[in-house]
């Protein structure tokens, strides 16, 4: 049930590899099975941040519980910085803790 949505203006040569690494990272950070992790990637987006069109990245992580932004922020930022060749100050991360009754899978809500 964790979803990581990544929008970036950086060019990603091997998108499948990047998506798989992203899935593994979120699975490890949330301690939820990778079977339930979804990764959404929008790359080569036009992004404007800090009065510049320089490559940047917006990451949104949604999950039913298991989010600890103070502990996760550094790992996610380091991952995106390394994989996308971006300075950490070009990355925004948004965490969304979703109510189980508002998230459905396989025709049923989790709560």
C-alpha cells in the first residue's frame, strides 16, 4: 500500500532499474512487503524551482501508517540525489499518512 510518486526534470537512462530501486527503498523504510509498493514515475518533466529550470525532483510518499518523516527524509533525499545526480536542495519530499478506510486494493478498503 505504500505509493511513491516521483516527478523529476532529470533524465533517467534506465527507468526500470530506477523504479525497482525506488520500490525496494520504500519497502525497507516502511517495513512493508515490496509486493504492495507502487512506484509512479514522471520524468523529463518541466520543473521550475528556486527561480531556475535546473533539474529538480518532487517525491510524494503515501502510506497507511509506517511513515516517519524525520527518519526517512535523509535516506530518500540521498537516494534521489545519487540516482538522479541532483543536489539535495533541489529535492522536495511530501509524506502523506492515509486513513485505512480511504485506501482500497482488490475491491476492498484496508480499514
